């Protein structure tokens, strides 16, 4: 009889604890104001850049989420976002850039491929360059490719119309001039690793896997690897200013 009472007492305590947990979780969910479509759009564009092709509410495992199709230089991504917390639940690379079919009314996002960008850079600079960084961005409401071309004695920053391939602006700087500026600014002014990680996470939300301070073509940079679902992003930042250089995505 005494053993039976103990069992019932244990069950009663467990039920009370469970009810408390449920009440806490319910309060947490109802207390948070869900993000609307505009806020979700700003969140995605702020973290990943690129161009949003579609955004819609859907239901996953009984939970309302936003499903976003994001067009980036590497192709089309499907992003699932929790509207209550703003958390990126999943990010999946669904199509290569050349496989994306764009409807006529969406021609504004029909950007040229990375291969075509490289061809146009070779038309202007020849094949005499050691490195090429390409990032899809937006300026004055227009999609542009922001490209850094590294040659033997100079760097060139190129802005290219992402739809037509027209080169809009080329700014070149002598490497010796840049190295001289770097020496004068002193390496003691390099931003710390924690600050670099903080900046990187404002561009890509995920789990930081590795941080390296490296020199590439005379430029001191941070290379920060961030895991986002099944993908990994390599975020490159200027080690002195924290300026975003480029983001590379890998499966």
C-alpha cells in the first residue's frame, strides 16, 4: 500500500513539472511577436545578400514558417525561417545558377552567370590575373557584381551590371601603394578575432567552425568558416576595417 502511494506521488510530481514546462513554453511562444513578410525579407537580404525570388508562409510539422527562395551568385537556395525567433531552420542549395529559369515578369533578376562574368573580365584584363573575387550585390536599386581582380602589380575593383554584363566602374590601385598604406596603419590596428566573428555573423547566421588570419595578395584578411545547415560559408573580411570582401558557399 505504501509503495503504491509513493508511485502515485511520483507520477503526480512528474505531471505537475510537465504542466509547468508546457505553460512556460506556451508563454514564450505567445509572448513573441512573429516577424512579418517585410521583416523576413530584410532579415534574409541582410544576412545573405542576393535577390529574393519568392516568399510564402507554409506549414512544417505543424509549425508555421516562411519558405524563401533566394537567388545568389552560386544559384538558387531554399531558406526556411522561424517567424517567431528569426532563426534560419534550414538552407538548401537547390539549383545551380545556370539551371535557374526566370519568368519574363521576373527578368529583373535574370543575372548573367559567374562563367560569363569571368569571360567579360578576361575581355577587359586578359588572363593575366592571379585571383578573382565575385560577389552579387545591389546598388541604387540595380543588381551588380562587385569584383576584385588581383594582378601582379595592382588590384582592380570592378562594378558590373549583373543583368547585361556592362562594366560600370573600374578602380585600380598599385599593390606597393596599398602595402605602404598597410604598413603606415600598423598591424596593431587589426581588429580582434571576436570582432571579426561578430561582423561575419551579421552577414551569415550560423555556427562558426574556424577563424584564420591570413595574407592574400598583400592584403591581410580574416577567413571565417560558418556552418549553415548542410552548407558551409567562407566569409572573407578585411582584417583592418572589417569590410566584407566576399562570401563563398560550399555544399
